[in-house]
C-alpha cells in the first residue's frame, strides 16, 4: 500500500498531460504551477498557435479593430511546459495511460486533463460547404479569412443562424455598412438561450439596424457559379437570396470523436464528470486520474437540480479549469466542487447583453427593470417559484444583485418592489423557450461564500 509521502510526491511530481491548448488548458496549466506542481507538464493542441482569446474573433477582428494574430491570451507566469502544437490527439489508451497523436507519437501521463472544447458545426452538404465564400467562425484562421472577405465589400452577407455568434457577425457586418440577411429557423434570434420574450426584443434590435432578418426560415441549399464561388442561397419559403458570403452559425460540436472506444464516458454532448471535474468511464464509474474542464465538460450543478450542464462560457472555462487543476494535485479531503454560477456576455448592435444563471431552464420571465421596447431592461427568470437566471440589456449593474438571488434560491417572482419597473414588468409571463429542458424536481440548494475555499451549499428538502 502506498505511503502518504509517496502519494504526496505523486501529486506534486509525475507527468500531467493537458489535451486542449486553449483558454481552459492554459489556465489549468498555470494553476498547476501556482499550486506547486513541479513535475512534467505537456500541453497538446490541434492548432499551430499558442492559446488565444476567442470572443474578439466575432467582434473586434471582424471590425478591423484587432488582428487575429494579436489575440493571444495573457500569461500569468512562465509554465516550463512541453508544447505539442499543430498536432491533434487521435486516441486514448486508459489502461496504458497514453494519448495517441496524429503524427503517430504517443504521450504517457500519470494524470490527464481533457480540455478539447468545441468546433463549429459545418454546413451539412460538403460540396456546398466547400464553395468559395462559405465560412464558419471558431478559430483564428476562420476569423482572419472572414475579415479579409468582408474587407472586399461583398454584395450581401448571409448569416445562417441567429444565436450569439451569428448575431455578433451580423452586427459587425452592419457596422461595416454591409448588406446582411440573417436566416433563423426559430421565431426570433437568441430564443434557444434567452427565450421568445427577450428574443423578440433582439429581433427588433436587428431590424432597427438594417438587418434583413428572416425568422421561421431555413436555408435549404447554397449555389455556386462555374468557378466554385458562392452566388446564392435557397430558402425554405421558396425564395432565393443573392449573396457572395455565407457564414454558417449553427452552433458547435464538442471535440470528443478522438475518444471513441477509449472507455471514457464521452459523446456528442461532451464528457461527463463529477462536481470535482473527474471524468466518468462508460460504466458510470468515476476515474481518479482523468479530469475534464471547459466547453467539453458535462458536470452536475447543485443550483440547477444537479443536471449535467455543458456550458460554452468563457468564465466557466476559467473557473472549471482552476478547480480541475487544484483537484488533480490535492488529497481527496482538500478537493473542491465546481460551483461557479454560469455567466456570459455579448455585444451586438451597440447593446451589451449579459446574463447569470441558466435562462433556458426558466418557465417564466419578469421584466424587473427597464423596458423591452427601449432595449434597456433586466429580465428575471423563474422556475418552480425560485429565481434561476437574469439577463440584462445595457443594465449590467443589476447582475450582481440577481446572482445573489440565484445563489440563495430567492422566491420568484421577486417579492420586493424594484426601481424603474414599467407596466410591462408588473407580472411574469411565459419565457417562451422552444422545447424547454426543465430541471429535475427536487430540493432547493443555496450557495454561499465567494472564495473557492469558502464556497458552501445548503439543502432545503422539497415539500411533499
């Protein structure tokens, strides 16, 4: 049986491999070094670049306010790491503790962190996706290529999908003065994330800024000329749009294909892990040497009925990476749960959109401050009588307050009078999410503490 001294040595020494050299991978590596890991550290990334920031790619880079090669993430420290960049991981041998690489090499590990993130969902018809002028936007190269094409003043840009990335691309096009059509199969932009009530405000915002927004519409085909250049798109209502640039913004796919047949609990929805970021194998048994962080992770969240959530949020990637790194080199008694409250932001059409919690789990929404018509408001979401999320349009000052309401399972609708409430905010209305995914019925959980070492959860049993 291993001695405590040997186990401590193994935690602080040995070989740690991180697959995924982006935000989560970098912050995990830095945390490992900051907390005393002195062993071998290897970072593997499929792109040839050192870690860079992705949010500017759909904003500043497309507007020409920054270049794609100047988006490198700031470093907190020198890592003393072995970087394996431009080579993808292609397989995992859990028994031998080896990661297989595309160049035929294998990297051995004692502990492994998987932070492979997501990739943009491509246009499903390969020949159409290969047309000159058809883009996705996820990587540095994607953004640089799309920026060059926008600089050439295309006749019209077609954005397929009106989620956050698609809406930000449309915003950048309009700021450049380019004609842009947005095709969205749902009833309004952002409905999957924020619901139909807030989505309608987003739709009006886009149209006010000159976007040709087509909702309840799908693109059925892309057509090119004899030279293979995009020329038009066919829509489900029978109309045709002339466009020489199309940006496919149909969401993301988690990078788990390389883990097929590995024995790890990985699939299209991500890699399942426990609250301490330890991955599950296909039998549902938690591993103790493989951890997960960032967009690729599916972890249970105490505040949201212990549902397994996959969160493509910048802040979540940082917080989860730091928890995973800490737990990788800590004794079980010193490990921490990942209790970060989801939050995201977007900037589009001159409006700052920010959110805390998980709006898509809400049944109702109350406009607690401001006005939808003015596109300056705070929407509070409720589920089973408790506050579960809040979203603001140009009212960021309210977010911290509502985060505390979420953490303490405050009643919904809010029982207190609030300032700047207009008549439209006097009562909750259905949040109007398409095919909502609702949390499991169960006890209320509240969260307290702000330092990672002080975070605590409290259970309130459900009433019969």
